[in-house]
């Protein structure tokens, strides 16, 4: 008889600002599940973007979480220390023939979408607007390879249709809800390596959840569309498949999702205003 795998959850903030109540909710959500199951709770700093991430925010995250009463197991994984892992995954995907270089700037993409007149067959729509229209997917691969060899800056995109044809249909287990059928094209041909950073959120999060042995990914409902794609990346890369639990999002008085702009809900601001950790846990949806 094999023992049931131990629950391993993680909280994976990006150090682009101070944590707010929405982050506290997410962190406590995963932490509670892990602790109640006698499992492990990991902390990962998602800092692949040197333009937006700052060491002082990373330090503040650790401090704020500890103040809130959270603890984590093992060392903190900092993504910027592990770029080789993402490069290896990218190589593997490249060998499957599911990647292509993309030379488009943001402006090129917007112009292409406008030119296509938002025609659904040319510009598929995603959860947050038009998706990448596929301009570079249609380029002659030999010509594109020559541009890459000449050192032209480019991102790397996933040819989602090609990738999904390799894996066939995929599903995942959404705890409390059941089996979800993945729709890997929901975000279109996403960027897996940026022009400036040879990785992207989608690639690094998928690789790390596997390498860290995460068995249950807990995160906000806003990332539900990304899970469709992450399931595809796992299948392509032969990675372990966790379960997921997407939680609801805290909102401000106007009913909008909390963001780093809602300064008053920053954990530091609440702490400086004299709130106790127990009060803040309660504000974050976890009363004693
Ligand atoms: N780093 C992501 C964020 O701060 C979260 C990633 C995840 O939980 O999958 O939104």
C-alpha cells in the first residue's frame, strides 16, 4: 500500500509592491489547508522581472507574512536564482517543435488587431481582450531563424494548437468542484520567454510547482484561465500534475478586486494604524 501524498501548498507573490489584504487572504488560504492537513507550506518569490521587482519588497513580504503569523517550510525559492531551470524547460519545448520566435512589439500587435477589424477568426478573444493574432506563427520558419541568428530581439511563443494536438484532451481536478476539461487555447499563443527575460510567468510557475513538489495549487480565481495553459505545459514537459483550488477575490468598497493601488489595505498600513495580526487575519477573511 502506498501512502497518500502529503499535501504541499505554496504562496508565490511577486515583489512588485507591498502585500495587501488580498495577498493575505491567498496566503492564509493555502497555509491553513497545508497546516490542517499536516502538510507543507512553501514560499516562492516570483521575481523574474527585474524592471518591476525590488529586493526591498521581497524583504517586506517575508516580514509581513511573519507578522501575520504565517510560517513556511524549507528555504524560500527565488525564481531569479533558477533561470537555468526555465531555460531547460524551454529547450525541451523547442525540441517538440511547439515554439516560434515572435518579433512583434506591443504596437505591432495592436496595429495587427486593428487591421484585422477584430474579426474573430483572425483575432481570437481571451478573458481580458483580444489575444495575440498569430502574426509570427505564420512566418516562414527559415526566414525567422535567420533573423534570430542575426541577433534580432524576439520573444518565444507557444504554438498552442500544435501543442494541444500533441497532448490530446486534458483535464484537471479542481478541489471541491470536480474534474475540469482544459481549454489550453484560452490565452492564445502565450509568451514563454520574453525579449528581455528568457522566461515568463507561465513557464516559471509550471516548472517550479513541479520542482517544489506542490500537490495543491491554491490561488485566486483570476488565475483560473492560466490553469488551462499550465495543464498543457505540464503535459508537454512530462511534469507532475497537482490539484487546484481557486479561491474568491477580496474586493474594495467599490466592489473592485483589491490591487496594489488600494494602499489602505496594505498590511504595513494596517499594522502602522495599530491593527493586530489577529484583526488583519480576520479582515482577510480568516477570523479565529
Ligand atoms: N506570482 C503570481 C502573482 O503574484 C501568483 C502566481 C500563482 O499563484 O500561480 O499574482
